[in-house]
C-alpha cells in the first residue's frame, strides 16, 4: 500500500452525505452574513410609522442645541453616523465609535439628561469599565453605542463631552468605517 494512502483518512458515509448535502444546498462558496441590525444598517432606514419617531436634542461640543429625530430601536452611535451625513450641522453631531460598538473604547461617550438617565437600561460591567477611561465623565455618562432609542426617551437631551480621548487631531471629524 502506498505510504500517502495510510495518512489520508476516508470520510465515513455519514460525513460524506453531510458534505454532499451542504454543498448542494449552499454551493461551494456560499456567503453568510449576520443581521443588518448588528452593522448599523437599521439606523439608515426611515421609521415605519410616525409613532416610531423619537425626538430628542443633541448639544454639540460648542454648546449649540440641535433638534434631531430617530426611530424606536435605533442605536445612538449609528444614528449619529447617519445624522452626520444628513443633518445641516452633521459634523457637530458626530460620535467617533472607534471600536464600532464592540465595547472596546469610550469614543462614543455622551452625557444624558438626568430625567432620562434612569429610563435607560442599566449599564453592564463592560460599559462601566470603558466609561472609566472616558474624559469629562459625569454621573449621567453612558456610551452611545449602548443606547437603544425607545419611545420613553422622547424629549431626551444628549450632551457631547468637550473632547474625546481618541481624536487624533484637534477638530477631526470622525468618519464611520
């Protein structure tokens, strides 16, 4: 018997049948993707109905108030990326989000109005760890990537801190990846 045939294991009939089935159903080079909601695509869609609209105010780093609207279910970080492109003062509303909402930075740090802070879900330990690294921290600080808009947050005031630790050039306007 040739030496290389000893090293190669033959698939069992069950394994061969599974491979045949998957390749015939999916194709040899099938693409798979996670849900769009995990990548900010949900925030790029318009609200399904007027009842889904959540109106709130963002106070930019220059202390100017901007009336903005999102929809129920929007992630605040990704919504700010959308507003950056659509709103007249978009650059002023930008949150960096260097880690793309993976709880590995504090560049989307925001300050929530005290009357709305308690309406948010409690911060998990990983978020609190990242907030420890944030600049301009307050008692009502949260990471924008962990805030999901709901109707109860209608009228909320979000203040952007004076600066972020990750801005690599003063005045840099972050671009979503």
